[in-house]
C-alpha cells in the first residue's frame, strides 16, 4: 500500500489531501479563505497569510483514520504549467510540502493547480485513463474559464488553451451576480439554490462564440439590467447561470466538431447541476463529484502517485 500527500493553496481554499493508490481512497481537508463581507476576493498577501495560518490544522486532520506512512509529496506551485504562471498564494503550500518531503526523505513533486483539478476530476469520474490520452477539458473556476486540449507529455500532460473567455471568467460573473443579490462570496452554491426556485426563467443573453472563444463582460451588463428592472432574485440568479451555460455549450460544440475527443469538466463552476445535465446529454461529458469540483488537494496527491510511477 502506498499513500501520497498533496497540498493546494489557491486564492479560495486551503487544502491538504491523502490518496491511496491501491484502494483509490482519498481524504481531503479543506477550508475556505475568509473574505470580508461585500468583497469578491482577497489580495494575494491576505491569502498567503491565511494559508500559512490554517495549513497546519488541515494537515493534522488528515492523520486521523488514514495512517501516516507517505511515499511521496506534491504541491501545486503555480496556476498553470506554463512559463510565467505565478501566484504568491501557492508559496504557502509549496514551502510546507517541500519541507515535509525533506524531513521524511521522500520525493517532492511540483504540479500546477490546473493539473490538480483535472486529475481530481478524472479520479472522481472513474476516468484516470484519460490522463494518458488526448481529451478536451473545461476548467471553470473563480478565476479561470478555459477550454483545454490535453495531450500526454511524459508522466503528466500539457494543456493548450483552445477556447474560453477573453475577459471575465465564468466564476467572476457568478460571484458578481451573487454580490448583486446580496449573497456571500463565493456565491456559486447559493446562486444555484436561488436559481432552482425560478419557475419562469428569462430567455438568456447569448454571448457570441467563435472558435470556442467568447466574452462575458456584456453578460454582466445584461444581468445588472435585469436586476435593476425589478426582476425577482431567483430569476436573476437563473439568468446568470443560463448565460454561462449558453456560452460553454456553444464553445464545446465547436471544439468537439473539430477534434472529436471526449470531454472532462473540472472546477467549481462545473459543479452546477443544470450545466452538468446539459453537458452530459449533448456531449457525454464527465464530471467530478461536488467535493472534488471545487479547489482541493486530492488531484495533487493523485499526481504524486503518477509521478512516482505507482499509478499508471
């Protein structure tokens, strides 16, 4: 039996995880960063401080009931696996994980936050084989709206952006709609609950999509106009979700028509049930379960097993 440890310190959540490569069991301990009421994000310095403060407790919680023998350690050290990709908040997890590996005299591996998301989605969807073949992937989160062409590259994989938003990320649009409606940050889950109560949805604004790329800045204006017209809160919430769904569905259709590849979906925005239903029905898309859709360290731990040669 081999267990692998992963850490992810994004701008939304502090996470630590253990993964057992034989049983495929996992345990994730995560905590949302504290965002002052009325704000829709944190400065990097504030995020880094909170990660440094809370990460030891997240790690301590993992030990209960899962054992302590660790084969290798990995951390997300940057948003994407490309040159120049950098966010200070990842320094907290990377430093802790590297020190742990050194103290235990075991291997330490660096991966990207995005690679972790995709590995977690593949594990959750019982589709780890996708990580060793070409496929299409959506990464829809608070700060990212990217349609990716994934290709194997050594033990891991590379992700070429072939679509997505040219300006506002889908998660940013959702959070701004949530702020408009007085919902706490991040707003995705509560916005979805509010939208579920909508019995008479408005026809959504349909962003123009070309070569799988689109803009959502105009969508924000449309949401604000609907809200200012006095529309019920649940109608505004459903309208925001439907706009994102329209853009994602169109972009996916264009990419699938070109490349004829399976589709995997990762990121917190992709946990939306309505969007999942549409993507499954039209494209047979695969998704992570809700616990592994948002930011987590499970995918990072999975990649530690892959890089160690223990999970092929």
